[in-house]
C-alpha cells in the first residue's frame, strides 16, 4: 500500500467573509495543542536567512591533512580547482598546503629528473593551473546511507555527483593533475581532494547575516571515480562522480585478500586475531613485491577500537563453528603451549565479512534481552534540549571504517601509483533499543524527549520544512523468527548429559490484541542471512537482529519525506578519515573527540549542530495529521482532536538525499517507523528453555520460575532426529 499526499502546509480560507479574529483564534488553538508535545528540537539554521547561496569549492589535500583532520576542518581550501562564483586571479599564488614547504620529496624529484615526458606534463599542467581559469558548479547531488544497510552492511555508503561547467577550454584534468602534484602526488587519480560546502545568508534587505561559520560549513575529503565530458558551443560540461575518501578503502582492490590462510593466536584474544590478519595481508603484499608485481607494497593496519574490549577472549563456540586445530609450539620448560587455528579465509572472503564474523562472536555484543530493552525504552529526557542524553536508549555494537593514506615519498613505478597505507578499524556504533520490539510487546514513544529534529505536518504554520510525504505501508509485513536447523549440539567442542538453560527470543509477557492500527506479527522461518560454515548451533536471535538492522527498508512503514535543506542532515563526522593509533590490534583515535563535538560518544554534534552519523543511527519525530473538512464557522480546515495519528511517531533515518540544483537546496529523508510504539512499555523479559542432550524439556518464565508448563515443547535438533 502506497499513500501519497501533496498539499499545502497552511490553513486555507474558504469563506472570505469569515471574521479575522475567528481564524486567528482557531489557528492559535491548533498551535497551542501542538506545543504541548514534549518536543524541543533544534531549528534549521538556514531559516535565519531570508535568502542564501550555497558555495562549493573543489580543492586538493595533502597527506598531512589526511592524518590530521583538524587542519582541513579549521583551515581554508588551498590549490583550488573549481569554485562557485569563480576562483579569482590570485587564489592559488603562494597557496601551499599547511605546514608544507617542499612540493616533492627528494626521491620523487629523482623520478621526475629521469623522465623528460613527466617533467613536461607537470609543467604544462602547472601552467594551466596558475592561469586560474574559472570552472563553476552547476548542480551537486549526494546520496548518503550513513547507518547499517543492505548495500554494505556494517559501513556507510555515499555517492556524490557534481556537474561543473568551464566556459572556455578543457583544462579540468590538467588542473587536477597540478593540484595533486602541489601536494606531492605524482598519481593524481588516487590523490585525495576536498569538497567544501558553505552557506552565505542575507536578510530581507540583502545584507549579510552573521552566523557561526561552523553551523553552515561542511568539508568532505573525496576520491574522484568517474568523469563524463560534454563539449559544445556553451563550453565544457563535466559530470563527475566521487565518493568520500574514507570509503576508498572499501573497494575490492583493498577489501579482498589475494591469498588464503588462517588466523592463529596464542592468547586467543580479538586483538590478536586482527593483528594476525594484518600480518597475513602484509605478507601477501611483500610476496607480490618479490614477484615483481609492485615496487613498494601497500601496508595494512587493522585494529579494534579500545572501547570495544579487544582484549576479550575468543569464545570456544567460535572455534567449534569455524574449525579448530591444536599443535605444539616452542615453549618454556614445564609449560604447555599451543596455537589455535580459529578462522580460515580465502580470496573469496571479504575482509569486511571476516571482521563481521569475528565481532559477532564477541561476548559483549551478542543478542540483547527484553529486560535490557525494557530499561532502555523507558528512559525519558528532561524538558531541555539534550539529544546526547539519549545514549542510554541505545545498545553498543560495532561498525567498520577505513582510511587510505597515499605516500608521496613512495611512487611505485611498476603500478604507476603512490604506495598506500590502508587503515581498517572496528569502532563502536550505537543501535537504538527501539529496533528490538517484536510481536506482542509495546515500547511507547519516550524518545520524543530526546529528538534533535522534529517535523509537524499538521497544516499549521509550524510546518516550515516538509514539502511532500510518501508513505509505504507493507500490509502483509511480519517479523521473521529464525530457527537454526543447519547445526546442532552434537558437533560442539564438548558434550554433556546435564541439562542447560537457554534464553529464547520470545517475550514472557505478551499483550493481547488491542486497538493498534499498525500491529506487528511474527512467523517462524529457517532462512538465514549468511552460511558461515558452522558446525555448531549459532545464535539465532543475533542473526535475526542483524538481518533486521542491515535491511531497514524492508520494515513495515517506510516514509520518504521531502524537506527544505538543513545542514544538520549533511553531517560531518562520517566523512572524516579515521586516524587510529594501532598497537598490535588495539587502537585509540585521539581525533574523534574533536570532530564529534567534544565527546566521542556524541549522537549530536553541538559545535556543528548536526548528527554524528558514525556514532549512532539518527532518530526524528514526525507528527502527521490531515484535515477532515472545512469549518463552517472559521472557513479553515478542521483537524479533529479525536483523529488517530496513524503514521505519526518515532522514525530512524536510513538514507538522506541532498540536492543542490537550480539554486535550491532540498533533501529527501528515507525513514523507517519503529514498530509497536502506540501503547505503554510492556513489562517483559525473555522466556527460557531447558535442554538436555539437545532436546527441549521445559520452558522457563523468569517472572514465574515455579510454574510448570503443562504442554512440553520438544524439538530434536541433532543428528539422531527421528
């Protein structure tokens, strides 16, 4: 079912003879009822302007800036390639990267001296660059999938499209080459560039309005990936596609090993596992150097952030699932040492998937209980604006970020590119507890007291932003309850005849059918997201949870909402390359506090007034009502207090489309409604089952442990199944 409504956002006078005071009273009454909602959201900073312009700048970046994000966040663009309004005649004169004096290192200079063609090419490019020929921005579009998603699961996905025009000449490629060379890169194809977005606002009289520049400026390090050029009588038109530079590391060239092997560890910790993975990949690159495939091998640094407990012991369940061997190694006298082989991989296994499999077995980040869910969704904020206080309503999980740092001092003549350092880090990522609601339990809307952005589409003057709403309601929607039939207890590391108690994914206190218009149903399913080659029973609840959070648009209610552009939804931190200090698989990033607004766990950046997409999934509140009829008294639309706000409530934002076209800045938010939020929080825990020899012998309710179940549910899940 798809509902689409396009209409005005204000009361429309039908009866021109209606008294003005009656209309005003009715409008104020509607606004007063809306203001009673427990909302205190942040306003769109661009509403401070009567009009504004969006200014774009495409410029180059140095290796020092990639390693120190504060330099380009607070600094001015240098080596400008294209700019809204024109570059100017002296923009690039004596404009060096911060802290850089020499253009090239001594090794790079030797390479240039040996090649007359390279010298001539650089001289021609530099000559064109210093002419400062104007290249203008026409349109820019960005599509950002900041959270966990079906496209790349545990990483962000962003696509940037830019349309540029050069009235005279075709010099963009020469300017790109020269700008990269000014920062020490002979390879301009893989060099980093920076896209700067600034908003300049004016009042009704055309005077500039002063606003904190941090609120209205965003900087995005980018990697150019595609360019289409159309040359006609109007000049040269460039259609460029780019990605954030911190997503460059997710390309297949870096994400798929060109070898096979297994990870070993004597301490059996998570940091040892990723440290061994780093060593295996670097050995692969060294072997390719020995085979004359490269002159300077790329280097990997893979780590787990210190906040994810990388010293935790690998659980034996993981070893049983993916294979285990034991062999003797050198040890001191009187000590028994052994090496465990716990993860095997081949060239078909993505590094992302290897790390995901590994982290999903971490004892701190398994499936959550309904007791934990209940505590989280009952949290309420105060009457002041404090979106970062909502952290207690989230569960800590993980995501994967990358950074690629080209080395200007090591130009590989065999591959014709600069050697690179590929940093891959597993960092904390917070997932809302509201994702856990299932059939039979309810979670209310207490998060309304934390929202940083709220929208009222209720035909009043409070609607300043929403232009259009498309509602997709899947009437046949149900939640899948995964049942693992592929593995059983008989293949585990050890077996026992004693009974064991397990927590199920079923709430112990379900509520009956009510007056819900959007009820959630569930059904048992044996489908699984991945086949991990397990030889023991996996955690079905965890698989179910990850399937849900990495496929958000499959949920029951999905809305696409068009709004006037708001820099808060542009974000900033998700574009910043991570700078982890790696110590044998454990890492610390000392720059995180700076670009997340003072605290590394900030959901909302108070310094930039935007969401930190790399910390947690953003949540907004939508109030939605449509009028029923015109009032015979006031002549304006009637909105009944008794009307059910079926699609109103809390939504998580899964995708943001930014459009800067024809002088307009608009955004489209793809939002997923949290299920079962129309009734108070259900006081519920998890039902438990008791198993003996793989057979379910009893069902335990933690609230009523003394109660015996009359009908015993028995399911055989081992190889002796009748």
